[in-house]
């Protein structure tokens, strides 16, 4: 189905930060107070005092921001976010080589400060790893010639998303050293820098986890367009992460037995197919598919968009990095078919806690999906409703990079109502035609699907 909105209805750009007033919301405060009834009056008094302090802080920050037009920096955002909320979902693969709760890509800045850091500049700072991570997130590149005592390791810096360059690996070097063997001069623009960081952190995560993420994933595909079925199925089958199951909801009367046979041919025993009457809303189809999901994680897949082969792997990595309850990508890259353009927008908002997500990229734990009530049985805004349900439950929502996902806008048939001018007015890059490589999507998989 067509992708859902990536911002709150009526707003073209949702704030890319999370405010502490979300932490101190009335619903959460009431829930905590209810759970503390058995702790006695002293405990309840402390909770009430804490909530009052948080509320005062919220009001002060709003007044300051309104008076000065001030906006928080990423490092401020991460400092305000209570550590217990960030860490409660850290169940990442254990490793004696790096602490992934510190060395991760959360806060990586696509808009660098132009500074080139040598590894020698980071010696003596192993006792301040969070400060090191903040520095490398902002740096243009980090030169790593060889390991130095009392400095972060290559693996730690790579997990943090550092743009590692100038490393000269031996012929039998590990995959991380080979990926990092770039020269700063070859990273000619911000896009190349960000792509290199993504490749480096992906290689590092594989080393820590001894391969691609091993979590079981249920892919939900609600589709009413047979024309896109084969490409969609082959894209899912090509993912670098092995999917546990693909639950297909063939929605409407346009399907035949040959479509089901094609799905089984491409996906084998991992596929499950159900048919739904066209009178059912999209949300009801997704809810029915989700009820059958047995994977540890569940993700939504849109039938008319383009995806890269590392799409799921990067989403799982973002879930592990951030400790969030729901992760996804913004619709940074958009294909405007009626204008024959590929555009990029919102390039500076990645790797931070934000609910500006494209519906076709959402990934979360299956248990979380069921705890918040799943997808609402409505025809529109189903993804936005799920995001808001996670937030109301006190969960964190995180936005990773937007590469390897391209949103298709064909002018009609979308559950998200917005015309081409809406997207074009937000564009920072405009390219003629269908440019899959610019979006990080494998061009070979994309051939012949611009129908």
C-alpha cells in the first residue's frame, strides 16, 4: 500500500527533537503514581515533587525558546533525555570489545563542523567516551593510521559512526579495516561522508554480532497492486537480513492464483498469504496480518516503494543503537513520477529521536506492537496513529538515516494526501529521472519497476 505520512497531519515538518515535556506528560505521571501506591506516602510525595520540578523546567525552556528563537543542539537533546528511557531497551549483542550503549550512531551529525581529527587527538580520553563520541559525530573525518594506546579502538569509533579514513589495511585485514580504507579527498560531499559512515558502522555491527542481526523479523505486506508484486517480493528476498516470515495481505479482487504461486516461488516456505475484501480499510488488513506475526520484530513494507538490500539490517541496528521502542526512516528520498524527478529533503534530521518517519519503514518489537494495540482499523493515517500510540505509552521513537528507501508518489492511490508541489517545496536536491543510486538503492533490483 502507499506510504503513510512522515509528519503530523497539517504540518510539513515535525520537530526533529524530543522535549522533556514528553517525559513529564500527564499520562505517564499518572501511571507512575498509580504503580507506586504500595510504596507508601513518602514515595508518592517524592514522585509528585519530581513531576513538579520537571513541569517547571518545561515551562522555563518554552519561555526561553520563544523569547530567543533558540533551538537545542543534538547533544542537549541526548542529555535531556532521561538515561533510564534510553537504556531500558538495550538488549544488544554483548561484546567485550565495545560498549554499544555509548559507542553508537545516536546523534551522528550529517552536517559536520569541517574538523579533521587524528586518532592521536583522542588519546587520554578513554575515561570520557561519551565526549569522544560527540566529537567524532561532528567531525568531518577521523584519521586512523594505526591503533594507539589509551585511545578508542577502530571498532569503537566505527560503532559510533565515525567517518574513518586513511587506514591502510594489511592484505589479510578484517572487513572493518577494508571498509575504512578511504581517503578524505574521496569523500567529496556530505552525502558521500554520510554513506561512508553508514558502511563503516554496518561493518562494525557485524563484527560485534558475528554477522548480520540474528533477530527474527516478520514482514507485513498489505498490497492491492499486482503490478508491483514481483519486484517487491524480490526486494524482500534480497535483504542482507534473513526474514523469519513474510505475511502478505492481498487486498481487493485483482489477485489470481498465479500471484500466490509467484510469491511462494520467490520466498519459499517463509511466505503466508491471506485474501481480504476491498471493503476492509488498510488498518484492518495490517492488524490481521500482525495478529499472525511470530517474529521477535515486525516491520511494515509498502508495495510501491523502493528498498535497498541493507534496509532491514540498518533498521535493526538503529533499534539496538537507540534503545528505542520504534524506529524508521523519514521519506528523505521521493520519486515524483508525474514530474519525472527524484528529490531529497530533510537531509539533516537523521540519527535522532524523532517521530518524523515514513510508514513504509516502521520497525518495532512484536510485543510492543501488541502492547500499544497494534494498527488501528482505519483507512488513512494508520502509521501516524501507531507512532502516536507508542509515544502515548511512554515509548521512544527514533529516526535513522534515510538511505536505501525511496518513496514513490504517482499522483493518485496514496493514503497520504499531498501533491507534488508539497514535496518539491521541501527539496534540497532535485535530480532528473529515476535515480536509485543517489538514494542508496541497488539499481539492479530497481530496473523495470518505474511503472
